[in-house]
C-alpha cells in the first residue's frame, strides 16, 4: 500500500515537473510583426519558421479587427500564393470561446496568426477562456504563434493598451514620459520578461515604451517598427524585415517626482537591431 502511494506521489511529481519545464522551455516559436505592410518575403519567413507539414493547417484569429472577415481575406489572399496548407478563420465570441471542438482546432494548428486592430478587443474575447489555454498549449507543444500590430501587443504578459491614464483622449503616441500614466492589462503571456510596442518608429512611440519601463523596470521593452518582425525561440531573438527594432532595458536611478507625475532615469541601455541581427532576452 505504501509503495503504491509512493509510486503515485512520484508520478504526480514528475508530471508536474515536466509540465513546468515545458512551460519554461516551449517548443514553439513566436513571429511578432510590428504592423504595416507585410511583404511576401516576410510571410515566407513566417512559413519557414513554422515548418508546416503536408497535413498541417493555419488558424487565423481576427478578433482584434473591426472587420474580421476583411482581415482574414487580406491574409488568405496573400498566403495562398505562398503555401498550399489549409487556412481557416476562427472568429470567436464569448459563446464560441467555450466550444471545445473549436478550441481544440486552435491547439492543433501548426501556425496561429493574430490579426491587427485593437488588442483590448482581442483580449476581451480571449481572457480566461479555453482559447487562451489552447494558444499557450499550442506554443508549448511546438506551434508558431504569429501576429501583427495588435496581434503583436497581445504576446506579452503586460500588454500596452494604448490608453493614457492622465489623458482621456486616445493619441497614437505619448507626448510626455510620466509615471502612473501608462495603461496596461493582461495579454497572452507568451513572453513574461518583455513588453512589446508596435508601429514603433513610424508612430514615434519612444515615450510610450519608456513609460512602460518606468512602471516595470525589470522588463525589457521591445519596439518593433512596421514591416519588421522579431522571431523568438525561447530566450533568443532574431530580427527580420525592412526596418529596425529598438530595445530598452535595465533602467537605473528611477526617480518619480510628485509634481506633475514627472520622472527621471539616470541611465538605461538602448540597442537598435536590423534584419539578421540577434539578441537575448531573460
């Protein structure tokens, strides 16, 4: 009896341990695009990274978009020129988010693509549902998760919504760097140590990403420009595409000034990367 209990205890321990190791070292990859134009060459790289077999299929999740059908058609029109693998749209809502057949289809997809639009709209459908679980399991088991614009923002655990706490009207960028101004919410959590911003150089979002580091100094801020992407394999990152990726990390000497929520940073690291260059994240 005691031996059986001991055996069961060891079995449970090793199952939990293997689950933890898998979560810490996912077999999958991320292909995160900063928005804007997606060249055929860039999308060929997505397919190369995904390593689709003959029986594999692609799932498009267009819930970020105000016009999900149009978003899917635009994606499919480009991709059918580049691959013969089936491309399926799964436009979930609050009801279908609980459909096991549909969420299983997400989990089994070899490539999952998240469209642009509004990242908050996407997470309002996905948060705390089997869809999110399916995406995470697909990533852990070897699938490639890709997304553009809003689909890039949702990749990190701390997700930039785009809104400011100290300014009611939405603007494409931040005019100042202030503490307690950046609004964030929970993203997919595929990246734990990173916060992502998109359309970065095109929309001059330096202040926004620096504001993120003021709030979360232990994170690495990655700003991805349009027509540009990062390919993430565990903690190794490679840049692809036409423009640049900006990385901020290790802010030191942060002082928050009570008057007007101003902030000072004594120093921080900034790097600029172009296609083919690589760097590591935590």
